[in-house]
C-alpha cells in the first residue's frame, strides 16, 4: 500500500478546517502510487484526494506543479484542480508533511492497453503539451540527464 504517512480523523478534521469543504465524512487510504501518500477524502462538499507529499518530493516545486494542474484544468484538459484553502493557497501542513486537497477524478489506469488505447494516450499527451504551452511557470527537469544518478 502506498500510504507512508498515516492520518487519523482528528488531525484530518483540523487540517480541513482551513477549507470550505464541510465536515469530514470518510478518509480512506488509496493503495496505488509509489511517491506520496494519498487518501480518498469524502466531505460534505464531495469527494477529493488528500495528498501528503513525502520526503523525495521537492516542496519548492509544489507551487509550480499545482499551478500547472490548475492551468491545464482551466483550459479544458482533464487535469485535477487543486482546491484552495480559506486563504487562497493550495498547500498546508499535515503530520509534518506538505499537504494539498485535490479534485477527485474518476477512472482507473489500463493495465493492458490496446493499440487504440495507446493512440488515444498519445493524442491526450499532445493536448496536454498544447494546453501547457501557455503556462507562465518553468523549472528544470529534476530527473533529467543533467541531474546525474539518483540515490534510492
């Protein structure tokens, strides 16, 4: 399971008090993923993802990444929108980690995609690049050849 930082209901409620999402109904770990901790978050306002960014995630890159996701969604690309807290920010802290609430998107990854599925994925990737071209932010590739080998 990809839950590296457990979150109990009381700390989650305290964190969610910073949002206009209503009360906590359910917090359930999401077993997929390899890098960060994710929970399915049910509130009185709907379903969301609560993400706690783990140690391998560069916190300084989070505003860029969340901003890019918001930019893509605003241009009609099916990217999940980060949810603003009461102060208009996207990031908070929960259990010692940077944390964000993100729009829930339904779906599941295809474990055995057909050739048609792969062609569709390529077309969607092209749309992503087109929608991202107008994003004013920028950053270097953190895992590109200039960074060298990465320690586990």
